[in-house]
C-alpha cells in the first residue's frame, strides 16, 4: 500500500552529516558505503519512488470507483423507496411489499368502460402463489395454477376470470391480493332447508366467517311452524360450525289483508338489521352476501372476494340453476343479488338487506377504505363454471309438500292450494320426468356426479334426494 511504501522509502534515505552527529551509531553503517553502493541506492530510490507514485494513483482511483458506486446505489434506493411509498398510498391494502414503481392508479377514479382488451402489464409486487389455486412449488419459482384457477398468482377462479368486466380491471392492474383477508358474512332466511344449509356451510368452509340465519315461527303464508333450525342446533346439528351460525328469531307477523309480500320482505330486512348487531369488530371493507336458502355461492368465488381488492360493487352472482336436485338443469343460469361491503350496505342501503337484495339503488361515489369502487357488475362466469348453484325445490317429497304449504300469497299460482299438486305420487312423477307443476318441461338431465357441489358428491348416500329422482 501507499503507507507501507512510504515507510520503506524513508528508511533507505542516504544518511546525512547531521544524522551522524545526532546518531553516532549510524557512522558504522555509513563507512561501508562505497561510491558504487551510493549510485545503486540512488537508482533504487528512484525505482521505489516511481512504484509508490503509481500505487498511490491506483489506490485513489480504486477508492473513487467504490465510493461512486456506493453513492449511486444509495440514490437508487432512496428513489425506489419514495416510489414504493407513493404506490402504497394508492390503496389501503396490499398483498405483499412492493418492489418498484408500477401500478399507482387510485381506486377512487371511476373506470372507463371502453377498454376491455387484455394487455400485458408488469406486476410491481412480489409474486406469492395463492395456496388454494396453485400446485406446490419450489421457493421463488413461477406459480403453477390448478385447473380452474388463473392469474399470475393463481388466485382468480374460472367464474371471475371469464367475466368480461373483470378482464378490464385485471389488465389495468387494479386487481390486487390483500395482506389481510376480509371477513365474509352470509345472510339468509330459513324455513326448513336443513340439508341445503348443511351443504352450504360445509361446502364454503373457512371462506365464510359468519352466517346470519333468520327464522320465524310463521311461514310466509302465515301458518305457525316449529323453529326447525334452533331445535336442530340444540340437538347438535352442525356442531363443528356452531360458532359461525347466528340464529335470529323473528316472532312478529302481520298480514291482515296488507301486502302479501310484507312478511317475506320483513324477514329479509331483519337479516342484516338484526344480525349485524350481534357481530363484533366489523370493518367497512368486510363483505356481506345476501342469499336465499337454496342459493349456494361457489367457495372459489367467495375466496376471491375475501382476498382481493380492486373490483366494483354491488354485485350479482350468476348461478347454475337446478330443480328438484342436481340431476335436472334449467336451460340458463339465474342472476341473484346481492353482494357488497359493510360500508356500502350501511351508507347506500341504510343497513337494509332487503334493499341490497332488490339492488335498485347505486352510489355515485366510491366507498372509502373498502378497496372497491362503485360500479355494479355480475360475476357471470361461463358454462359450466358459474358463481354457484341455485337448487329450486330441492327436497324429498315431504319437503316439497312443506314448501307448497309455506309459499306466500302472491307468488303467481299458489300450487299448494291445489290438492292434487301436493299428492305424493304426483310429486314423485314430476321429479322423475323433470316437469314443473304446470306440467311443462324445460329441464335437461345432467350427471350429478359432475354438477353437484363437492360436499354432496362425497356424501351421496346421505343426500339421495339431491343426487337422484
């Protein structure tokens, strides 16, 4: 090094007269120097000085390069950090730490409707494969999606992926994984659909956190009936999931010649109005799904809503439509409403779940802190992968007879008032032939081993009325 070279240089400097006076010991070493040695020392001095000079210059260049690189890296890091912070401020939830400066579009801007073409967009965040939709992989390798799942992280199910409006949001980089899953609440009105309730809760599993189930000692028609759900829960029904189920008893019934839809509407309103008071720690960005007892959303679709930001609300679900069981299919799916965040339900529908079900009112402005924007849409999917199942009249014969008797007063023709329509033999013939109560046929036979929810297929012997006529 330069320091070491300087040390050698000063020790080999010729001894002066003053040195000899101050340090007499040096005389003995000086007396051995011949003229030739002095010349050699002078040359050696010049060589060493030259080497030291070039060593010093090299060291200066080395330190300059190192320091310049370090300064440039520091500047880049500061710049990257600033951009990342700006991106993080665009939405309240992010799935993982951002690595660069893309996708800082704010969800508060209403989207244009013209551009629905899928384009290649570089993702700005670190890929984290969605466990439900991907096969096990080595660390830091590309996600490999299971059948029926799509996207960079395999987190988007078929029904969502094949919805046209969704592709626009995805191509624009708005769809993002959340760092904290939403709480999902499913609300419904219950009469006697014990089998379908079990299928719903077992099929959806941990995708749904709470079930608000309204039950009344009166049917829609006004007849008294037992509280089937409450009695069965007390006897151990769905014990493993009991902590999720919030039974809500609505005792009041008033018809007295008024609106025939009044009782049903009152029960639907009570689902959220009474139910949300019994839940703790609700957040504005949590999701509420309003259903009928025979409408079962797809677990995959619910998981998407639970784990993503960047989609519109409120929304409908397009359900594959069956009658009597998962062996007779209608020619088209049915769209049912509705789904929205807790904030949207409170601020737009005034905590009235009936208004969400009707879905005739929409907000012009986006909700804050929900990770969504105000734009109604339908998760439509494509045949045969829709957003769930709608199973009309899916009971055994006694269950169908109970449904006929419970129907409200103004639902078209009230078949329960016609004695022959409640006959056991007649109902069995409808189930076997795929006919409606008006004896028309619009149903197509299908294989329940392919169409039924997975929980029903695994327990086919328990759900025989759902698997075969």
